[in-house]
């Protein structure tokens, strides 16, 4: 069975650099401003996957007057505000989330992200699959 180290050695031997497609190249081994990694689009929701692994994923969102409708997920998810302010609704209870603030959305509980027209909100979502 090949390990990641074996594959890296083999790809170097073949003259090609191994690429980890589960990590956004912009942040692989480089410090970046989270807010600059995802741009707002008028009246839209934009998402950008930073990292995806078997144990979970990290996704950036930029909301411009749009949110995410109520749904549930089988895993806990941590939301960190990056820019602006949004409302995270968990089981009908609203919590304002702004820059630098965090909230955990528990697994299997209905939740939504509300961003009224004319407002903007960027957040990082860390979903842990365990």
C-alpha cells in the first residue's frame, strides 16, 4: 500500500509535483486574510472551499442580501464571522454573528443564516464529521 510520502517521492521522480486538490492552493503553506479569499457578488451567496478532508471541511461564504434557508446537517458546524453581520437561527432562536464572533450549530438541529437585503456578511464554516 502506497503512503502519501511514497506518492510524493514517485511524483518527484517522474518530474511532476504532487497536488493536494483537497486544499485551496492560495492557503497551502501561506498566511492569507480570510476576508480577501472570497468576494461578494451582488444579491448572491458565494462559497469557496478552503479544505476538504474525510474528517470535515472548511468553507468560506460571502452573503450579499441573501442567506441560507433552514436545513439541518448530521454534523456539528462552527461559524466564525469574518466581515459584516449576519443572523444564525438555530431551532428558532436568532443570534447575531459579527466579525471575530463564533457560534456552533449542533448536529441534526434546524438552522439558517439570515442576511437581509442591503446587508453583507462573510463567514467561515468549519464542519466536523465525527
